[in-house]
C-alpha cells in the first residue's frame, strides 16, 4: 500500500509541476525524506497526507484514489 500511495504522490507532484525539493520545503522536511514517501519506503500518517493534499490542492481521497 505504501508504494501505491507513493506512486500516487509522484504522479500528483509531477502533474502540479513541483519538484521533490519544493514539496519537501513546503512540508519542512528533507528532500530525501519526501523521496522516501514517494518510493513507499516510509509510512505516511494522515496529518502528513493532509498537508500534501493541501499542497497539491486535492483531497486525501484523490491522493489514494478512492474517488
């Protein structure tokens, strides 16, 4: 599941034109930390997922493809 969500994050990031570094800066985390989220190497909590959804101007449901 983590890899699936990570892939969705990558797709959304690319569609919105952000780099990993830009998203990481907005989240106040290291670029490598955000990269691990996209690769599914680390768990993502709901609060962080909400922050990312806000950056991409979408919903959590859209990020995890529930719509």
